[in-house]
């Protein structure tokens, strides 16, 4: 019976060695697979980190560019508002000048119409005086016609609207 036990013990030792070799192989395979997974995960993390860093860098550059464009637009807005203020001032002055010119034009036109009327009246009076003078020279009353004509001229010049202050 001892021999049987020794044979069983030998078989168990052989089986134990085989099992230990199998366990060692499995541990090696497990370690290799774990190391491969760790390398894959590290490479993926590195790639994603690089991608994230690149995206972050792009975002920073885009933000800086947008801030630059915004600063330029703000400066342009300030300059445009300043120019608009100047143009509004110039427009107000131009409108005032236009109003003044319009008022002057209207006043001058009224004066021109009044002067034309006065000129027409004076021409009529001159023609009347010429007729009287001619009539008086033919009848011999030159001095009385000149005296009465001079009075008519004085009254029209000193009377209403003789070229001065209408308006």
C-alpha cells in the first residue's frame, strides 16, 4: 500500500508541477495582457490628452482672435461715434446756416419786389413829369410844372417803402 501511496504521491507531484506551470503560464499571459491594456490605455489617454490640449489651444487662439476683433470693433465704434458727433454738430451748423440763408433770401426777395414796385412808381412819376414838362414848355408854364413835379418826387421818395427797411 505504501508503494501505491508513493505512486499517487508522485502523480500528484507531477500534476502539481503541471498545475503550477499552467498557473505560471496564466499569470504570465495575464500580466502580458494587463501590460498591453495598460499601454493601450496610456496611449489612448495620451492621444486624447494631446487632442484635448490641441482643442484647448485652438479655443484659446480663437478666443484671443475674437477678443482682438472685439477690441478693434470697439475702437471703430468709438471713432464712429466721435465722427457722428462731429457730423451732427456740422449738420446743426449747416441747418442753422441754411435757415439763415433762407431767411436772408426771403428778405432780399421781399426787398427786390418792393424796390421793383418803387422803381415802377418812380418810372411812372418820371414819365408823368416828362409829360408835364413837355406840356408846360408848349404852353409856357415851365416853372410851375417843375415846381409841382419836384413836389411829387419828394413825396414819393419820402413816402412809403422807398428802398430801405421793408421786412
